């Protein structure tokens, strides 16, 4: 027998075993349904997945089952329908859950169909509803059309009967739909965390020399609402960064270059939203890195760990740091380039390339500790910002003043923190430091960005 024939024989044998398991699972499901109907005398929901082929328990299918299970429970809770009992019959042949419910079965079917029709992967959900006497309720009983084919949108039963689409084609379509759905769900979560971080940072009050809820600090061209407008405009950018990270194949360097245009477009959206004010340029870079890294790790490893995230951000940021050094003798265009040209300060590029040391070693430990003690996000943010100002060479301060003033400011805040530990006293001190910074035209914008990054990491890894 040729090798190809051997492989085909082995594949067919495995498929036959899987098919037998599927048939056994169907009989077992029917037995459980009868037992639950006898025991509870209530309508049932029997939930499985429409996964083509013999192999139905791969990781994405498990995620889809958990998602459908969650949506069914939430839908019943919203409708006030009591769940009498639940049995999980998942096994090698596929995933299955059965609920006994105390409600009108037609109402349950309508709610179930709304999930199948409304959820983006609902076409892969098979939510059967049985009356208390065991009779099923079809879509036709509700006056609804038959379900459509996953590929061509014809009637699904017609395509299945005629075998219009191959098992391989159906499997690719199913896996692609699931992967895209969960990638976008994850991107929504990360982009939401980025937006939340921006809003928490600008809302933290008082912030010396910075825009907050009380005043515009040392800034004449922006206010609190400028930051809200800017943050809102950046939501699609953060989402796009996560998706690029998830779908791009290549090295960290290639990924960084691939996402650069998205960052440039984001800057354009920011300036359009603020009338030309630079509210978030530094965070477009650093939060963008985090979003890209999160997307890549989510797709590659399934779970994003803080240490892996920081490492990948560092690898990508090496490119921009090298470019900064190459341009040292050119005319500087940004505050960061000015500070590097004059004093060798690496700014946000160095912070990212070195793995965000000021976030990891200063801001995050302080912020987490204060929040754990029950301090509010606002007050914990103010205290964390003071510690950052006391320890970080902020290129924004240096660009607005000089190195000597920057060092003097840092020492003054450091002395304050050495002598005062009470939160209320520190908040009061932040007010008079704010007045002094405004008078001196000082804005610790770099430190504010690090505070926003700390909020982001808190939200991603609570």
C-alpha cells in the first residue's frame, strides 16, 4: 500500500471513530433530555455548536461554547426566567449544555432565536428548545425562515443535503469566523482599557501644571474637553493596533513598521479633534505599542502576560530609539528630540525600549498599593504622579525650561514626599505645586503619560 493510501486509510479510520463518538453523544444527549423532562417537567434548552466535520472540540470551539452559554444565561436572566437546573454533557464528541427552565417554551424559543440571529457567531449556535412533553419547537413554528448556509447564505439544509461545500471549506470558514470574532472582542476590550486610561489620567485632579478638572495648567491651547475629544477620536486607532498585532505575521521590527502608518493616522485624528493641540502624541506611541503587543500575544499565546507584553513592547521600540539616535545631529522636531539633542535624554522612546522602567518600578507599585489600601483612583493617581515627577527626567519639562529647572523641580517634589506621607496633605501640596508650575510654564506631560500607562496596565492586569 502506498504512503498516500496509508495516510488516507488512517484519516478515514480516525474520522470513523469520531463519527461513532458523535452518534453516541447524540444518544446520550437524548437520554439526558428525557431524564430531565421526567425529573423537572419543565421546558428544556439544549445547546450545541454547529461545527462542521468530525472534530468539534478544538480551543476556538470551546471559547464559542462558553460564549454561547454565557449569552443564554444572560438572556434568560434579563427576561426574568428562572433556571431550574443545568447539566453539562461536553465530551470528546463536542460541547453540550442542557437547561431546565420555568417559562413558556415559545417565549424561550423566541429569546433563543434572538441570540442565534443577533450574535455575530450565532450562526454556529444550535439552541434547541423542547416543550415539557418533549416536542421540539422549530423556527417555522415562530414563522421564521430556515437558517442560512454559513458560506453562501442559501438555505442551510439544502446545502447540507447536496453537499455543495466541502468539509474543508466549511471548517476553514468556521475557524476564520471564530478567530475573527474573538480577536475583535479582545481588541474591543483593550481599546476600551486604553480609552479608560486616557480619561482617568485627565480626570485626575489636581495635577501640577497639567490639564485636569480644575484648570488647564500651563497649557493655553487645550482644556479638559480637548482631552475628551482627543481620547474619543483615538478609539478606532487603539482597536486597529490590536487587530494589526493579532493578524500580522513577521518579526517585532516588521510589526512596528507595519503599524507606523496607523499611528500617523491617529495623530491626524487627534489634531483634527483638538483643533491642532497636541494632547496625546506621546500616548499614541506608547499605548499603541501596548495595544499592538497585546493583540500579537493574544493570537500567538492565547493569554497575555505582563512580562511578555513589556518584552514585546521593548523589542518593537528599539527601532524608534535607534532612529532617534541617528537623527541627533538633525534639527529636532519634537520635545523628546530636543531633550535628546541637548542632554541625551531618551524620553518616551527610551522608556518603551527599556521596558517602561519608571512605570514598572515607580508608578505601578505605588498605584497598586494605594488602590489596595482603598484610596480612590483620583487620589492614588495624584500621589503616583508626584512620585513620577520626583524621579523622572521629563522631556516636556526640559523642553519648556532647562535642565537646571527640571532638576530643581524634581528635588523639591522629592523633598515633599520624604517629609509628607498623609494623602490629604499631599493633595493640598499638589494644589500649590500646580500654581507654581503654572507660573513657571511647567508641564510634566511625560509623567502624565506614564500615569496613563500605569492606569492601562492596572485595567489589563487587575
